[in-house]
């Protein structure tokens, strides 16, 4: 963060987790004020430093194992590399142990090289480890590649790409859900269509049956009408004959005379 009073040519000192800045020149006048900044350190960093200076009567290999298990960033790696090399040069540990601890620690912190400074320091440590015959050429390029991937992966444009991919994936998932809903609706429409077709088929059969019944009924009505007409004709013919027989024939003189 920026200081309350900008200055240059000032003195600075760190005490008990605070950075004190004193004096300096603001471009016009000398500055006599003092400002302090509380330096926030991660719990892991405090734990790592405490572990290094912790008094331990056990074999030093135990402490190396514990330090390697809690290491997280390249700055801790620099401290650990120095400690392990010091133990090696004082013949406290052998070359095999030195190689195992340093290689394992480099492997762990390779993914923490997300900024330019971190990857630069990491490559310096790789060069140092190769020079000390701790890592082979294959291990060197493998660790370097892992660090580069971590560094590029943390770049802003890569994050934007990943964010775009995530957004596209979200949209694709949404489209797939919509397609599933549409597919379900299409299936329901197909079922409704099938029901409609079945109903139309039943209706068509009913209409045909009705037409057949009407045709048969019409035919029966016609037959009954014919039968009725024939019966009526016979009755009419008998009645007419009786009537006609009762009519006087004026052409018959004898008949007239009888009447």
C-alpha cells in the first residue's frame, strides 16, 4: 500500500512484524514523520520458520522430513535449500539424503511459481541443483516445464480463457437442459398425436358403422313401404270392386226396370 506521505531517500527497518519508514525527502522538503506497516505473514510461513529454528534433540533427518512436508513457496525453498546444503557440507547428511530432500521440495514448490519473481528464483534454484549434481537433465527440464505451466496458468489472459470456457460450458449445459425439456415435450406431443389418431380412427369407424346402419334402415323402410303399398292396393281393389258392383248400370233396361 502507498504511504500517507510519499518520500524517497528514507530509512526503513523491520521490527516484530512491522516495517518502519523514517525521514526522507518528498521532492520539496525533508520529511520528519515515521510510518509503520504491519507485515502479514501466513500461518504456514510462521510455522515453517519456527520449525527451522525449533530446538530438536532428534536426528536432523526428522526435521528435514517435517520441513519438506510443510513447504509451500519458493521463498521457503530458498531457506530449506540453504539449510540442507549446510547440513551436507558439515557431513551431517549424505548426498543421497540431500538429493532426496531438495528434489522432493522442488517438486512441491514447482506449482507455486505463479509470478515472474517466483519462476525466476525457481530457475536459479534449478541451475544450482544441477550444478550441485542433485538433479539430472531430465529432472531439470521436467521441473522447469511444471513451473512454466504453473506460471502460464496463472497469467491473466489464461484465466480469462478458462473463465470463457467455463461460461461456454455453463451455456452448453443450459442448452442441453433445454433440449432435454424440448425432447420431453416432443414425446408428450407424439403421445397426444397418437391418441388423436386413435380417436380419429375410432370416430371414422363409428361414422362408417352409422352409414351402414342408415343404409340398412333405409332399405328396410323402403321394403316396408312397398309391402304397405301392396297391402293397401289389395284392400283398395276389393273396396272398389264392391262399390263398382253396387253402381247401377243405366245402360241395362231390365235392371232399370227392376229398380
